[in-house]
């Protein structure tokens, strides 16, 4: 019987955790692609980090793999400007004239209720 010697890094990846590690890497890759494709401005970046810890003891090597992803964060909502007015808030700046006349939000709220 001859011993099969593994010398290629890519061959080792497929053997780690009986192939489950490679499957987990595939999942991270697919999630990164889906996230990037869903970006509203069609620009961004993702990072997938694979690390292998090799522990050697008297001719025996244990390889412990790990994978993690850094995906673009979902864009937060932008701020909406309001101005304080008579103990409440308003979307109309109090020092600017409204060319369409005053807006009464209380009347609009009653109409939609």
C-alpha cells in the first residue's frame, strides 16, 4: 500500500471536515455575491477570510479551519428634517413662506383616518 501525499493547498481545502468546510466557504461566497448584487448604488465590497491553524505534534498535524465574511452594511435611512413649532414639529421651516398656503397636518391626519 502506498501513502498518498498531499502537497496542494486546494486539495487540503476539499478534505477539511470531510468537505463541510468547503461547503461553508461556498455559502459565504454565495451570500457575498447576493449582498453585492442587492446594493442600491451597485458599488461595494465584501471580504471573505479563510484561516487555517496547523498544530503539529510528533509527526501528526491537526488542521483547524475557519471562515468569516465582512459584507457591506445595509444603508441606514437618511435623516428627515423637521423644525420645532409651537410645542410640536413641522416639515415647514417657520421662517420660510409656503407658496401653497399653510399646511395643517391635523386636518390631513383626520382625512386619512
